[in-house]
C-alpha cells in the first residue's frame, strides 16, 4: 500500500462580484485577513461558509453576518466559527 502526503493547495484569492457592495467588501476583508474556510457566493447576500449557509449585509459601513437574532462583524464571526467549521469539513467523508 502506497501512502502519499497531501500536497498543500494554494488557495485562490476571493474575487468580489463587481457592483455587489457586500461581495466587494467581503473580498477586501479576505484579502487582508486569513480565513481557512472556503467561502462561496450564492447571491443576494447569501454565502456558503464551509458547510454553513450564512447571510451577510452592510450595517453602519461594516460587513456583518446574521447570527441567531442579531448580527456579528465578519472578523468576530470568523474567529468564532472558523475552527468548528474546519473540524466539520475534516469529518466529511471523502468522495
């Protein structure tokens, strides 16, 4: 049996959709900060954050994510949810 080491995958820079203020702000944030969880734009302010569907909007000139009955600033959201989401992703069965 041959085992191979996983090659490090170079993460593509997130590119915001032109004309979408939320997506452009998210792209700017991700360019300036480290986020290991893959983020995919669904549209209308919705994104997949790993396996979790999130809603994002601009509130008081800050990018916020809907959490429970309120909102959390994007940086705080990533600090809070990044590690648990990475654990969920690692636990997923390989296809």
